[in-house]
């Protein structure tokens, strides 16, 4: 929760014109500079009640992406140039081409976290229906105290083998890095993913020219290291797909090498058609890769590869994550789930349960802090004026929800270890649907733990390779 700094002054270092918007979760005011005569920066100008009431400089959330705002009187012009606008007049874009056909009406989403208005649980009829759904999924995963569904057998939910590999080119980069734990953690993941490509003989571009498509490329570090891992970069096309604008990209470093043929496509994978990518047909095969593709993006990437009508897709290596963000419209293993007995109304309960694997709360109650008990970025207690920020002393909705969650888990006798196990098995059920989908498309695929849990809780990768005909 954030509030407005009383008086609307700078609130920062004396002598600087900084934004007066108070960031409660950081215990300080925003440090962005403001224009002369204004109290807030462009991001927080929507909180300036005086400007909003006058209408002269009123800012509104962008209809295309509410994460940013624009001036109301410039809305039409903003929509014409907004980076979030949908562009479909390019050869590699086809509207919704990677969504599942005939998906029908999506079932309602079910949230496991109760809100304040539903604190009458379980006496409310709505919550009685919800708890039935809740226990049905635990039955489905074979985790309840009653009879589990026999159709989900050990081949669906089992132990994922550990396969931690290392690639020499990336290990050399790690050895020469600054040793920052975050940097090393990401490089370890990249090293294992590229080593699995090498183990599948998908890096030999000298004998078989290939096009490598990285989905969710971000800054492009994975592709950058891939260019150093292939046997002959001059015989490969490197395509990076990312829907957002990125700063500090690795593209500049790669373009310094004249042998590297590089393309960056700014598009949502939902609309990406590889058939329209210029020059892709000049290569013998396509290899897909991605590092931490969130939920629906993994399904869209798999469908994008499988639906490509031209050059054969040789294989793919995807580091999976964020199963709670899987969507009904894009999930590629829906028919498999239905064959396992999972009902449409249970789909979003299943996705919600996956969050227990990585975002599980502890059994030991934490000290419930109010927003006034915050620390600054240096770890010191923030000195807040309670008279100026009286709204911060009230219990927040997050604290109320936290109390309800503790009570619910206690009543259901679900320990943290038990919930984590349910979450992992829920992930495996969703991944099983993906494996079966790829198997029907002519791929041999498997799940591996490509790094340790200490490196990242989302340590499962999908390895797929085309069966030779």
C-alpha cells in the first residue's frame, strides 16, 4: 500500500525537486524528479488530486496496459504509438494463431487466497462449494486422506530425475565473472540448458545449419551465450522473441560479430507465426529454447513450434516456471487432463495449487507487521510520521488475508511440507499434459531437474527431440 506524503513536498534530499508520493512498502518517498510546478512524477501524477480535478493535466491508466498512464487529452495520440498496441500487419504475426482452437468458454478462475469479504468461511454457500472443489483436487493428486483417483498413476506423478550438466563456454564466463550470487545463479542455469542442447546434438551447426528461436528472450543473455556454444555461428540464425521493451540488451555485443545472423522480434508468442520469419526457410532445422517461460508462454511456445509447417523442428529445451499462470485458452494438454478425469471447473484450482510448490508459507507464524513497521533499503527502521500517514496504522487487507490463510490451513491440517508436495505434484500433472501433447507431435521428451533447488525452486526443464523418421 502506498500513500501521499503530506504537504506534497520533495521529501528526499534537500534541494532536489523529487516526487512527493510516499512508497509505504519502501518506507520513503519516490525519488523520481518532477517538472517545475508539479508535485509528482509522471508515474504518480494520477495521485495529484488538484491536477486531476482541474482536468488540464489529468492522467488516466492506459487502456492497453494499465501499468502505465497517459494524459487524457493525449489519449488518442498515445494509443497510436503505445508499445502495448497490437500490431498484426507484419508477415510473422497472425492474430491468436497459437491459441487452442475450439477452446469454448473458459471456466471461472478460483483463488485459493480468501479476501476480507469472505471471512465467514466455511458457513457461506460459496465457500462450501469452494472447499468441495478444493478437496476434489487433493483427491485428484492422490494426496487426500480418502480414496484418490486411480487414473492418475505413477507415470503421471513420479520422481523427476536430476540431470545437471555443464557447458565449457559458459563455465569460462562464470569463472571470469564478478562472483555475484545472482549473476552466477543465472549463468548456472544457462550452462545446464545449453549443455542439454549439446547432449541432444542440437548445437552442431557445422554439419546441419539451424535456426534457434529463444522465446521470452528478455535482454538476450541466453542467445548471446548460445552464439558462443554452437560449432559454427555463421551457419545459424538466432531469433529472439520478446513482447516487452528491454534495456541493456546483449544485441549490441552480438552484432559486433559479423558472422552472427541475428533477429529480434517484438511480439507476443500468442500471435507469432514462424512461417513468416524472413530467412528461416534457408536452414535445415529449428531449435526452440527458453529460460523460465511463465505459464501460458510455455504452452504458446510449444504450440508455435509444433504448428510450423515448413522447416522441421529438431527439438526444444524449455525451463518451465509459473504454472499458476497457465491459461485455459492456451494450455496444450487439456485433452490429456480430461482423460485423467480433471473437470473443466478444476483446471484453475489445479493451476492455483501449483503455487504451493514455490510460494509456500511456513508453519511457524510470522510476526505480523503493519505498514508503519517498515524498514528502508538499508535495513534500518523507517521513521514515519503517523500524524501525516495515519492510514498506515490501519490493518491492511494483506494482513487480514494472512490471518485467514493461517486459520484455513490449520483447520484443513495441511502442513507446509504437505502443501509443497501437493504443489509439486500439481506441476507434474500439468507438465504431463505437455509431454503427451509433444509425444503426439512426434517428439521424444522428458522432464529433468537441470539445476539444484538451491539455485532456483523452478528447477525443472522440458527436453524434447524429434524422432528420426
